[in-house]
C-alpha cells in the first residue's frame, strides 16, 4: 500500500514537473514572439545609408547610388534623371565624341556637355562647378546645379544622411502641430519616438493612414507617425502646376492671329530637324517671325499662335523633339504652338506637347 502511494506521488510530481516545463516553454515562446513583433517598433535609425526623399516618396528606389563630391554637389545617374525628372532627356555626340545632352523640361531648354563645367539654359551660357561625368560606365548629372532647370529644391543633411528633393510644380500639403507631441516610428504609443514635435511646428503630410494616425515629414526630414488629433486641419501649401500649359488656354483658331510658314521653310525638313543645330535654326527663324508679328499687330484683344504643318515630317521622333523645343521659344514670347495632326503621329504625344492640335 505504501509503495503504491509512493509511486503515485512520484508520478504526480513528474506530471507537475512536465506541466511546469510546458508552461515555462510556452511563456518563453510568447515572450520571444512579442519581442520579434515589437522589435521593429524600437529599431534605431540607420544613418549609414543615404535616405533619398522626393516629395512624399520617402523611400525612393534608385537605379544607381547618388554620388556627392567634395564640393557637396549632388549627382544623379542618367537612368534616375529620366525616371524622376526628365523622361525625354537625350544626347547627341559632338565633334569631340563627347555626349551633349538636351532637355526641354519645365519649359526650359537645357544643353549640357560631358566633362564641361558650363551649360546653356534657353541659349544663355551658365558656368557650373559640376559637370556631366562618367563613373564605371554610368553617366551622372549635377542635379543640385540644375534646380532652376527642373524647378526643384535639393537639400542634403550630412549629419543625418538625408537627401530631400522638392518638386516645386507639384502639390504639397502641410499641417501645424497644435500641441507638443511625439513623432512615432510606428502607429502605436509604445513605439520608439523619432523625435518630439513642438506646438506650432509645420509638418508635411505624406499619407493619412487611418482615422487616428497620419504619416508626416518634418522640416529636418524625419519620417514618422503622429496622431491626427495633434494636428490642425491640413492645407495645401502649393497646388499642382503645369509649367508648360498654365498660360496657354482657349485659343480661337478662327478669330485669333495665326502665323503660318511658307513652303520654303519646310524644304528638306527631315534633314533640318535631324540635328539640334538644325532645330535651333528653325526655332530661331520662327521666333523672329513671332517678334515681328508682335511689333506689327494689335494684340490687346487677340492671342498669337504659330502653326506647324505636320505632313512635312516623316521622322516622327525628331519632329516631336522639334516641337518640344519650339514650344519653349514660342511660349516664352507669349505665343501658342499649334500643330496639325498627321496620320503617322501619335495624338497623345501631340496633345501633350502642343497648346492646340487641329
């Protein structure tokens, strides 16, 4: 009888011991899971890698790393220039076999040559510290010296290794902090505090996440989440602005003044528009006609436009380039660019370039 009692007692102790171990392991697993789940909430910011922000895109994916030289000039690769600032950027080789790049973005014509410390903007010579250069087979552009060309602001904070780029022609929404609060790394009160926000501080709205939290960017480019209740109502600091078409609307083809070009202008047209110099020569001829018409006409109640006949061009790519460059010349003189729609042309591209397609 006593032996049976001892066996039962030992068995009970073993069961209790096993149950205790199971409970202990379960608790440890729960702790591990909680740690893994919330570890990111307390993750420290890694400043070893450059963080690039463009507008509300705070984790920009670049094809190539940004290069910053000893003078603090910010360089973007050709691929990234095309992806984020100038999809129509192109080049022609000059007599020294150097790449000469051209752009007609933001209603400005840029000409910038490889390894040359200068550029031309709308024909004006401008000296720069940087240049277009090649590094390991990739061509880089001195973006921080092209701010006026692309209507952007470029700001690099070395201490925190953050590069912020503002496109000044695109919308920006801001809000004011209504009382002291904390900018959080994640959308929870237990998350790491990125930094404290002071009453009256202005933040840029990146995204409204839900009814409680808003993702914001501070003036020193810290990114995080703040409670919606801690912000005054958001407002637009600037609207989207179409630089190319903002002033050129509502042309009346029947009543406004239209400049037409005679047949001699179109002789050998494809050959003329095949090079940048040829296109510039044509643009200059048209610009002279525009200025002459402005002097001779009463434009107090009428608009002025120049009409280009598309059926004279069979090289469509160079024709589009010619139109893009001509538009800068025309618009800078207050003149509309009018283009006839040819069968071989893409209507969407024409409508994007021209002020009026007929």
